[in-house]
C-alpha cells in the first residue's frame, strides 16, 4: 500500500506537517507521501475538494481557514469533531470521508509526556486563555480527560461562556476577563495560552503579564513560532515549568497518523528535531 496523505488550508506552503508525516511514514516503514494542497481564498473550495476526492487521498489534514467549512462535505463526524465544531483530520474509508479533531487529544498527550503527575489530581486548577477554535478543542480535551476545574479568560466574555457550555455537569468553570485573570494567576496549576497573540511576526505581543504566576505552575503556549514565545520566556523567568507549542503540534499529528494508518509511531524522540527544523 502507498499512503496518499496531505494537507488543505491557506497559507500552508511553510507548514511543518509534511516534515512530520514523512518522518512518521519512514519510522513506521510505510510507503507514501504527504502533499500540500493550498486552497487560496479566491479558489472554488468545492471544486478543489472534488479534485481531492478524485485523487483518492487516504486521508488529509485540514487547517486554517477551512476547519469549519469542510464539515458539510463530510459523510460522518466523530464525537470530538462534533462537539468542537471543527475538523482537522479527514480519513477516507470505502470512499466515505470521516472527520476528526485531534487537537484536544494531541494536547493531552503532550501534557502526559511532560507532566504526567498533573493527571493524579483531576481537580487541579486549569486556566485557558482565549476562547477561539483552539480553546474549544482544548477545553473539550481537558474535560474529557477528566479535569473538573477548567476556567476561561477572554477579552470577549460571551465567547468564553459558549465554550463553558460544552462542560459536563461535574465541570466547574469560571469565566473572567484577561485583567481579572492576571491578578489570580498564582491560583492555577496549569495555564494554557490558546490564542495566536505572540506569534511571529508579532513576537513582542503578550496577551497578559505573568507577573503573578507561581513557581509550581505549568505554563503552556500553543504558539510555536517562535519556539519560545515571550509568554513562555516570562514564565521561565518566574520559575514556572513550561510546555512548548511544537510539542502539541507533534502529538496532534501522531494521533492523525494513527487514524490513517492504525500505527502509533513514537514521537518523543522527534521533539528536538522539530525544534531544530523550526529554528
Ligand atoms: P482560533 O480558531 O485559531 O483559535 P479565533 O477563533 O480567531 O482563532 O480566536 C482567537 C482568540 O484570540 C480569541 O479568544 C480572541 O479574543 P476575542 O474572543 O475577544 O476576539 C483572541 N485574541 C486575538 N487577538 C487578541 C488580542 N489582541 N487581544 C486579546 N485577545 C485576542
């Protein structure tokens, strides 16, 4: 079998997914390739999808800005994708397209790899900063993994409230502004920055100050360009532990690869190489 895999999105020319998945194919001893299919804003989305269907991809990833737009074209959605309302992985099975979302699972795996002890206390205090698509995926992932105290801070409170509604009945979620969160950071065991604030070329931006963060807190940022965001840099200066965004990128890819090939390829030893590739 020769796996035909790929990625749709825009812009995606500089995506690291081809590098990651080609490494996975090599490690798994499988033949195949991972192509980039850029769909520019002026292109017909439907026409491009038809081309992909005719090309008989075994599976593909979906990224910005098509994670929601792809949904009506799929034959089936898994529970994660349904709840999150976005798809980042499509599996082709007997000519049918099935949509998944591996972001939440990817984050949980990256956390397990680096800070397994946090899973011993499911009532630990977690703060999500931001309330966009990424925050929604992480909130669902964390509450599905059993964490019961996941708060959300966002500039727009109504978006945070919409995410909180995803919680189970045992989940306790406080909603707050960024200014309120800034004063309460010492209360949290895990703080996750889920917005694109601080991403290159705006690497000097910071969504809030980590001045009040405690030494025993794990601070995590989903931004991976630069590898060490200003947010993570300040967390380190305060003596906190950090979890880098490229690690989540790697594990959401590992889970997608498993959906396509039924093989879970060890990814831990790729973290350093990915960091080098990202420069
Ligand atoms: P994604 O789907 O990639 O997560 P998104 O849905 O556009 O992206 O969400 C962006 C998140 O970043 C939101 O939480 C947004 O805050 P609002 O809900 O108030 O818009 C947040 N965000 C983006 N730029 C911001 C900024 N300059 N300051 C504060 N929050 C910002």
